[in-house]
C-alpha cells in the first residue's frame, strides 16, 4: 500500500467498531459495479433454482433449520479465527 493508504487505514482502525464497520461497508459498496451480465446471470440462476424446486429435483429445508445451520457455521468460523 502507499503511505497515504497506510495512514488512512491507521486512522480508520482507530475509530470505534460501529464506525469502522460503516467505513468498511461503504468501501465495499463502492467496489460493486452494476453489470448487466451479472444481473442476467442472477435471473438465470433464480429461474433454474425455481424450476428445480418446482420439479422436485432439490430437497428444501425449513428456514429455522437453515438459519440454525448458518449460525452454527459462523460461530465455528469465529471460534477458529480467535484460537489461531
């Protein structure tokens, strides 16, 4: 990184957690470029998945079960980061 970027990063790291999160969110959003190709790919993926569900080719799960599984995985990843 450049000296300017290093200095800016140091300033951001000194902010309270909520403000750092907001800065991070804003920076990430600035990297997203709307693309017609990406939008079309999402539409195709959604159509394909909807068809798979409608035709019984995939097994669905209840939202509560999916949420619990995602929460467990996030907790596992956080624990492994802090123990490293």
